C-alpha cells in the first residue's frame, strides 16, 4: 500500500498523457500496479522502482490504445529533409499550454512526442513499444513537432489580440 500511495499520483499523470481520459488513466494505472505487483520478483533493482513502474504504466497505456484500434501508419519510405528546429514561440506560453497542445494532437504524434520529449525514450525504444519502425518514429516526431510548433505559434499570436 505504501508503494501505491507513493507512486499513484505520478503514474496516473503518465497514463493520462497516453489515454487522454482521467477515468481510463486511473484504470490503466491500476492495471499496471496489479501487473507490477504480480511480477515484483522480476524487479532486479537495476533501475529505480519508479522507473520500472513507469515503464509498465506506459506499456499498459499503449496496450490499451492498441486494443482500441489505434492505427499507427508506417511511413518507411518518407525521407525527412527539413530538420530545422527553429522554434520561435512566445515566452508567455506556459508549460501547461504546451502539454495541453501535445495532449490534443492525433494519437500517433502525441504518443511519439510524449515518449520522446517527456519520457526520454529513443527511437529504437519507441519503435519496439509501438511496433513501428524507427523511421516511422522519427517521421511521427518530426510531423508532431511541426504541428505542435504551428499550433503554439497560433496560440502566441492569438494572445496578442
């Protein structure tokens, strides 16, 4: 119970980033805790318990999305030539607005952006978890960042008037 109380708030935030519904996030988080407790003997103390649990919550969230027909379209042949990261967003845009904007993106972009930018996964790990190619992960990241940038710029202009 102490472990649950220590980690439940953080893990529900993680789950909510993926499933975008607080009630579903709570279910996913609880299922993840059950899975973690059933497999506690596989925890080897190689990483902090919270990191191990967070990975279970992320996987549980993605499994939920897959069960509900999340379609991640492979775009293996697409070559990204524009890698420009020219982000000129108003400094008045809060982290909450950025997170909300990410939260409202299409799932394929939101998942990759969340895993890459917020959770620190690399493209190989994202590809394994989402069952997509690394190139598709890069493509979704590139497109998601582009859409995010556009939406945040629109937000910054809207705030001026």
